[in-house]
C-alpha cells in the first residue's frame, strides 16, 4: 500500500472510533509498526487533520473533520452489495426501493473497472422471512424517526388481543421475525412486539416524555447481563442448608435450549445462582466451556467442585443438594419419582424427537430402541397421569419440573399429541410462580442475546 493510501486508511480507522484509541491498537489495525504509526499521525496533523492525543495516552479524530475517503475497495463494494440485497428482500417496499436506488448511485460514481460489480450475482441472499405484515413497517419506521407514540392493537402468541399505547424504541430485523421494541403504557415496562402480530397501528401526535436515545439506553440496561444471579431479582435463598448447598452455584445455559427446565428448578429451589450464557456459534465450543461439558451442550451446572450435565441429572442432583426445597420424596418413597423422571429423559424425549421429524421405528426395529415406539410411550405416560395432579405422589417434585417441561414443550410445538391427561397435568404446572419467574428471566436473556450489538 502506498503511503497516501496508508494515511487515508488511518483516517478511516480513526473515523470509526468515538473514544481515544492507543497507538499500539492503531498500529495493529493499520498493519504498521508503532514507530511508523507515530510518523503517520504527525504527517496527518501537519496536513490539517485534527487528531488529538499523544503517545502513551491515545488518539481521537476531532468531530467535524471531513476528508474525502479513497475509492471503495472490492470487499467494501461486496459488503454494500450484499447488504443492499438483504434490505431489498427482507424489509418493506420503501427500504427496498431505497436500497436499490443507493446502489445505483454508488455504481454511477465507481471507476470503470469496478462499475459492473454491483450487477454481479456472485453473492446471493437466500429465501427467508415472508410473513404477512398487517401494518406496514414504513409506519413503524416513521414513528421511530419522528419520535411519536403509536396506538396499536396486538395479538399475543395465545391469540389474546389488547389495545396498547407505546413509545417506539427500535425495530429489529431477524431471520424469522420483525420485532418492535417499545415502552408499553399498559404494562409500564419495555416490551417486544412481533410486527406480524400488530393488527392495527395509528401514528399519534403525542410524543413520549423522553427522547428515543434515552429510552433505548434504559431498555438495554433493563436486559439481564450474562452473569446476573437470582439476587438481581430481589430474591434471597431460603434458610441455608448445611454443607455443600453453601457452595457457589453456576448455571450454564442458552435461552433457546433445554436450559429452561433447569432454570425453572433453580427458581423453585430459591438459592442464589449465577447465570453464564453460552453462545452456540462461539463460546459453547470454546475450551473453557468444553472443560465443563465436552459435548458442547447446555444446560450444565457447577456447584462448588461438582459438575453436572444433562437436564434430568441436574434436576435430580439439585433436589438432593437443596433438601430444604422439598423437591424430592423421602429416599424410601422415590420409586415413581425416579421412574417417571428418567422415563421422560430416556423414552419420551427421543420418541418425540424422532416422531416430530416424521420417523418412527418400524415394527421389526422397535426392540433396538429403548423406547420401543412413539405410540407405546404416549399411551404409557397418559395412563400414568390419568387423574393425577403430580407424577410422583401427592406433592410437587423435581420430577414434575422435568416431565411437565417435556409435555408442555411437546404439545406447544406439535411433537406430542394434546391428550386430555396431558393438558390437565400441564395446566396445574405452567403457572407456578417459580416457572413464570424463570420464563421472564429467560426471555430477558434471549432479548439481550438477540439485541446485543454486533
């Protein structure tokens, strides 16, 4: 790279930083030695670039300084092209037209050797989001831009309709959904509204009492950090138990996982725990987590020096480690408790998983599978639950957390048929306060993960 190109590249790096950045970091990013970096900074300052700072302190480009950048690189053009294609296919008509117009304008000023690049089809955006939007996203974007309130009619996942007055904060574009973040006057808190469930929307003349950037800051602060513990919710452990239950309890999970089962049980126990969220694309396969679970799967817990994986095993372990929560029957009365907890893990879950993808063992293969066949599993569990409030006796236990979670999940996503026995059993469990707390916390963890800055 020529010296002129190197200087312009350094300006571009500084343009992207809002806070002072050290010379060593600038040198690494620019691919030059620290000595060369200091010379380049001095050269730019001599040419009029208002770069403030000094060696050992850091550098920042003063706001307002403008200098035309060099021509786009090939990768920058590809990035713009791909981004414009995504916007054209995955947003509303207004943004789609704007994306195509922007690329046409960029193409008009490119040098001849680069001018045809935006027309190439080497980078393709595949098919994705195609949900019907009762309300145009253009209206929601206008509410955000003009900082005005919206009156909406919203239908939640269960079909319940409400009228809301909201203060728009942000609009998220995900592969499977478009989500409006807003302060909801009805709930007195931030809420996430799926745009395909917003049935009507009216742009109001009223403005929120606070600016959008301030609301956005509060919204981000309202989401859990990845290491928040139960104490963050204003709850304390019940009377401390003796011995091992006083050790630190760390819960490794991902909000889109079976970790919700353990999360519910932890809330039933009421002891302090620390949450560590593992990301599927990165940390869950990192050496640090593989030392916890070599399978690279969640959930897992670390309780003092003990490490336990597999949701059913964790439920059984925690019920024993925290006897004050009374989540396990006396040892002499645990036959049904162990039977049905591990029936759900060893028979129900694999049967539902296979059945949900359209595969069941043929009659001559059923003896090779621990669960035999899907129909036998469903019939057996339905018979066990008939007329019962709890699966293992007259009291709620950790077995209900595991078995109930499997049944609730299976019915919700169509992996388990909705038999009267299952529906009655799940109705008695789904609104337990501990489960509702776990659901709320899990949703906040999911929100934080989904909305985390790239």
